[in-house]
C-alpha cells in the first residue's frame, strides 16, 4: 500500500507462513484499509465545511436514476459520494446536454482532449458514459496530488477538487490549493453543497442554522444575502420560457457569478414557520410567524433544504441553498421569491389569486437587494 508502513517485519522473519495464508491476510488487510479510507473520505465531506446545513439520504437528490452511477464513480475515484454528486451538480446541474463557451461537454463537462483520454470511446453527452469517465479522471487526479495531502483525508478531497479546476500541476507547484480566487471558491462551493445537499451521514440541523453574515439594519433581511435583483413581478418576455412562465408571480434574486451551479444561502427574511414544500420547483413554503394574520412566502429553485415542516425560524436562519431546480428544465441559478396575502392557505401551491408583488414590501421592510 503506497505510503504505508511495514507491520510485523520481525515476526515475519521468525515465522514461516503458508503462501495461501499470506495472500488471504494481505487481502484482508487491504480490504480493511480500503474500508477505512472510504470512511475517512466520507467523513471529510462532513468536516471540511462545518457552516453548511446537512440533509441525510444524499443520493436521493441525484436525478434520473443516476445514483448508482454516482456511487460507482465515487468508488472508482476514491472520493465521497456526496462530493461526487455535488461536483457533477456544480458542473452541469445534471444536464446531459450542457456545453460551455470554452467547449466543455455533458454532465461532467469534459473538454474534448480529456474525454479522448478517459471516455473509452463513449459519448460525453450520455451520463452512463460520462459519469464513469469522470470517476476514472478524478482517480487519476487524486493519485497525482495524494502525496501532497500527507495522509490528511480532508485535504486530499480538497486538493483533488482543486486539481480538477486548476490542474494538478498548479496544485503541485503551490503544494496545496492554488491561491486562485476561482479555484478557492470552486472547492468551497462543492464542499458546502456536498454537505447541505448530498451528504449521506451528516446530521441535519433542526430548524436551519443562522447565517453568520450581515443581516442589514432593516426590519426584515434580504432573503438571499449578497444577491442582486434580476427579474421583477408581472408580465415579462424572457426568451426560451413557456407562455405561462412569462406572467411572473414573484421576484428573482441571484448570486453574481453562480451560473448553473449552487449559489448562496437562502435565509428567512423575518420570523416564520415552515408549512410545506413543492419539490418539483425546489420550493419551501412558509408563513410569517406572529400573532396577527401574516404574509405567506415561497422560496423556490432551491437545490437543497435545511428545514422541515413545522420548523420555526428566526430572521436570518438558513432555509436552504440557492439553485436551479425547476419544472422548466435547466435555468440559471437564482432564488424565485413569492409573497402571498395573509388569507393564503398554509400549504397549497401555487397560490393563484393570493400572489402580491414582493418588491414594495421588501423595500418597506428594508430588505430589497442591490440591482
């Protein structure tokens, strides 16, 4: 085993052991070592980013029945399944037909030259070919940076992700994560979403966790801290959307530069209680928590939730992760935010007839995002 220490050499010198027993013992020790390494790597996805909320049953979030492909690729790469799922989601939003301006292709965003080396003659636009190829490629990257990690499973996960983004040569040059803002942000984003959206063994928080950034000085806070206003309430004409989606019943807020990957934390703008979900659009449904008849809310297109029905949240508690989950196919990452009149029922969605324009309310409450 590379990098390992010889164990029991003195005993071996004094004792004659049958060859079959040596082979059996070697296989047993190797199996134990592999199991322990896998366990260490899976724990790494729970410890490298302690600020993110977690949701058990990670691979239930993998779409299109691709969970077994993700698990197999994770085993091939020697990485946590949660990290593999989060990286594929970050790269393409699970879109088999995704392309990039620089020529990356498919769900794993392979460049043509890399695909020629690892694709084994398959189709980069087919998940059943691309996800296994991703596993082979990440295994090769991991091997190139393994010595730099020095046996630290957490660091090894981070370095392998950094090698994917910046190249193994950059990791070797800096003997760690290269000091590139893009690479540092890439590694952090994947590890955060691995825990909040895809982790299998981390414990879920109760009622969300507080966001540790600036909540502003308004009565409410912006539901997507750091986000900017991108689309308003009412009629619009967005190329590629169906006619029904052109009648916009909320406002859109987006994290700059999120693209089609995971965005920032979505937080409670005020005290509220969670009343339901609409999973096909990634929506968390809530009511303002108070003594008087209160507004209703929907926080939509989330890639992950960190709340459950009945949770009571305080202003700034995390609801989930901004994303691009939608019944519209692939959409850029953003938060679609709706407000309803107090008469709206708790869990019916969509709330047709109860929608009101969030913009004047958010402005009045001091929670309007930057434009």
